[in-house]
C-alpha cells in the first residue's frame, strides 16, 4: 500500500528537499528590469546577430568576424570539423581566399536542422559584394553576388508618459531596439521604474532592408540618450578595428558589462530567489535557487555571458535545460526550455547574447517560463543581486577614432525632432561607425 494522498505529498516534499529544485513558477509578480553585460557584443544585428530563424528545415547562424578569426576556427566553433570544412575552403578559392577573413565582416552559416550538416556559407567580401557557397547535388558551388540588402540609420526622440516600452514602441521604435536600450542602460537605471512622466529618450539605430522585401529588419542601437529628471545618460556604440564593440559614455567610460542583466528580452519576473518558499505544484516549502521569468512559449533565451556549454539535455524537474560555464567560476542555468537552439551542445562555446534555447514548460512547471539560476563554486547566488564588472576602458590608441564617432552620434541625437515617428537620418552607417 502506497499510503494516503497526504503521506504521498509529504514524501514528495521530502524528496524535493533532498534535491532542491530550480524550477516551478511562483506567484510574485513585478516588472523585470533589463541590462547589459559584456564589453563585446556577439554580433551586429544589422547583418544579423546569431539567432535561429531558418525556414524549410534550415537554421542560420550569423557570425561577426574579428581579427585573428579563420574560417576553420569559426566553423569548428559551430561544430564543423576540419575534414568537412576543407572542401568548402577549396571551392571558395576561385572567387575569394577565405584564409583572409577581414574583421567586422559578416559571415552566415546555414545548417540542415535535421542532420546539422553545413549547407551554405555567405561572407561579406566588401561593402558591395557577397561570397556565396552552396552545397549542390554532388559538389559545392561558389560565386560572387551583390549584397542583397542596404543599411540605413533611423532616429527617434520622444517623451515618457506611460513608460519607455509603451512610449517608444508607440512612436514607432521596433520592440527589438527598445529591448536593446534596456540592455544598454539597465545596469545604470531601472527603465521600468526609474523613469517618470516628462523624462525623455533619443535613439539612433540601424535598419536593414533586404532586396525585394517591404519590411526592414532593425539592427544595432548606435547611439541613445535618456534624460531622467535632468540626469542625462548617453550611450555610444564603438567598434574597434579588430571588430570588438561596446557601448561607452561620450567621455569614453564603458557602459557595457561582462554580463547581460537578464537572459530574456522584455519579460516579467514571476518568482524570485528564495531559500524557502511554498512550491506551486508540490504544495510544500522548498528552496527556489533562481529567478523565474514569464514569457510566451518559443521566446528566445540568451546566454548572459560568453562561456562553454557544460550540460545540455533533460535534468530531472528542471526539464530540458542548459548549463553554461563562465570565467571566474560562475555558471548559469536555463531551465524548462521548449528546445535547445540548433548547434548548441555540450562542449560548445557560446557568446554573450547568443540565442541558446527557447522558453517552454518542460519538467516540473506550472506553465511557460524560464528558470534562470547562477552558481559560483557550487553555491547558488541570487541573479538579481549580482553586480557585473564594467567592461574595459577605451584603449588610448582608439581615442581619436572614438571621438570622431561619438561627436557624430551625439550631434545627431541632439538634432532629432521630438514627438515624431522614426526618421531616416542617413542612408549609410560609416559616419557613425569606424568604417
């Protein structure tokens, strides 16, 4: 005889305490604050960032090339071995020597979702030309093609009446750009609660329009300003000649941090870190060693910092989950996923901001949400109390180039008319970048 329901519940709680669960949605609700972490961004969105948006069984990985990168090393980082990479490199030689990868150029890898086999490579040779490599029936075809898109710069200025999210999107700012503002400024102020009616915002962002498509894809925020009760906070995106980018104040002080504040864009915290709480499913007290974020199923989950995946798969009550090891003995945990992103598996490196999975409700869960946890040396710490170290200061050799970029950005921010919809302020980006 197994016993009464009460005894079974007590047994379940006892077992739960022996293995402190990381998952399970709670009932405490408040708006989530957003933030940024690392001095480097994983990729430039305008030529798009690393995210999974493939169709017809194809997954795309977008890589931003930095100094010292080789095609072999980039392919290896995405699970393509030397033997598989060799014919791709050989096929390209008739069009372009892929051993000479230039920093800050975009590289797109297309994989078969089912087999994870490499199907195509696209590399920006210059501002006008694209190297296209595609697997055919029995060979790999290489050709030069014109870039299928162009990038413009949009600008918007507005007042806060309800909140940054509501007022910025109401003014026509894409949701992805508003989310990036939260990443840029989130370590300096709480954009959900620190802004008041009458405060102001200004933003410049890239907009990429694909050939033959009416809709444009928003890209990087290249400059932004928040004026909160007279306190002005300005961010300028600067990318050095090696392809390493970060946000800085006009003075050159870093705004970017080593960690993103949150692993999701625009979310709601439904349960905070607690040494003991009533579990919503088991109905008994147990530790909640992380933070739960409510989000629709399929919402992309981002790595909060660069690191290496040390665990990927099903982990008891946490369901489908990932564990990433970072520098300094810190590990991040992402639980209750619907699925893990293509190409993400144990032993693979990931970059800060890279999409590594998608929100779900696997394991012991009351509904779709992400359970996010951090542990240092085997001891869980409260993610909401973590203070990320600032990124490195601007190198002195880059100061002159940065000053040119920040003057162009801050000048354009200051001239944006308040209260209108997004304006095209430039049909190209070099004036606001180091190109």
